[in-house]
C-alpha cells in the first residue's frame, strides 16, 4: 500500500499465544476487554437511545476515551470500534449505519458529514507476511468533507478539506481538497465550489440581523438560484 502502518500485530502479539497465526489474537487482552465493555455499553445504552439524544451518546463516547467537540451528532445505529481512538472537532455528523473501524486513531475535523452506511476502514492485513498480521493506519478526514451513503474509505487514505466521496464509491487513494469523487475505485470528477470568505462574513451578518435566513456555510451567494449546467449536479451523490 506504500503507507507507514501505525500498528503491526506481529510486533505486538507473541507467536507463543497461538501456534496458528490465523487464529492468533491481533490485540492484547487489555484491548479486547476494553472493547468488550464498550460493546456492552453500545448494546445496552447507546443503540437503544432515542435519535434526538445526541448529547447522551456523546457522553458515552467520551466516557470511553473519545475526544469530541461541541454539537457532534452521532446517531444510534452508528458503530465506533474504539472510541478512545476517535478525535472529532465540532459539528461532526455520523449517520445511522456508519462504521468507523479505528484500531489506530482517526481524526475527523469540523463540519464533516458521514452519511448512512459509509465505512471508514482503518486496518487491513499484511498479506505478504507469513503470519498474515493485522496492520492499522492513522487517518484524517479534513473539515467540510462529505463521505456519502455506502461509500468506503480504505486504510490510511487521507480525505482533503471539502472533498466529496460519492454514493457507494471506494476511495483507495488520498482525496484532493474541494474535489468530487465517485466510482470504484473512486476517480476525480469535478471541482467543488469553495466558500468565499467575504460571502461567509456577509451570511453571518445576515444571520445575526435576520435569524433563520442564513444559507449553508458551503454555499456561495450565487448558489441560491438553480445552476443551469447539469454537470454541476452529479446524480451519484447521496
């Protein structure tokens, strides 16, 4: 893959624990017990919680070591493999069915959206090693990125600021900032409009003067009218 692994099971788990490497645990007993406790918490307290109780689910994640900024919305059917390896800025949205597989730390910046059923895969296996050990990678999803429904991000892939990964797409390589990708493997399709700093200031002033009239921070002032160019509205995003 050409990326530097953050965790390599062969360096941490002794072969003395099991002669067969395919049945040998990939993590320490302490790690497995910690995940058992988290899974029980998820099953009994996180998953059954009503959808609007984002604050409650954030509290549970923080109790297990997650670092979350304010106003993060984790929906009840979302799955986080290891909360202690999750670092989120403010206003992050994680929809139902999202799975964050993070044996190594994953950082998610401000205003990132993870849509229904998308998958952040933080680990793989070293298939050239005789013991087939698990290898995990640090990952970073930068601000204002959008991972659309059923899309997947491969281990170690860096998602640039404002990047969009379309419906059901698979990102095997780093995604450039403010670029729309789709397909399997994901390919660059078109640029995404970057918000204007001056436009953002104007919208903030408008919001303070006329509450409820503000537009999305990702929209420029001229986006309030329909775009006549259909190529600017790809149908494979969701």
